[in-house]
């Protein structure tokens, strides 16, 4: 039970194909000045502007996602079924071997 006919837009007076957003237009205008803007931001950061420094660092070096440490539980390989494996993991948690 389709609401619109196939191939017919639900908003025929909407944005035409290929129309650029205002953000795309802004980016295109700034593109020629981008190296100078980056140099000015870098210089401001080097001069002690913490906002400029934070901006540069957050955009160029995003924080790394935490990775889990590899855990070795020898008894886990000896366990035959899922229930036994769950018991081994829970026992390791109980002993403080796993967080």
C-alpha cells in the first residue's frame, strides 16, 4: 500500500537535483584561503591561544578509542560447553582476573 506513485516525488516543488547546500557554498568560498587560515590558526595556537590549539588538536588528532586488553584464561580452552566456559569466565571475574 504505497503512499506515492512509483517514480513520482512526494515533494515535486522541493530542492532540485544538483543544488548545493549553503555549507557547500561556504566551503567553496573558503577553499582558496584555507592554507592561510590554517597558518593563522596554527600561529595563534603557538602564541598561546588555547582555543586555537584545542581546535587544531581535536580536528587533526582525534582521541583514540580505548581497546580491550587481551586476556588469557587457560581453563577456557579446556571447557567443553558454553555453560562450562561461562562458569570459567565468571570464576575469573570473581577472582579479580577480569574487570
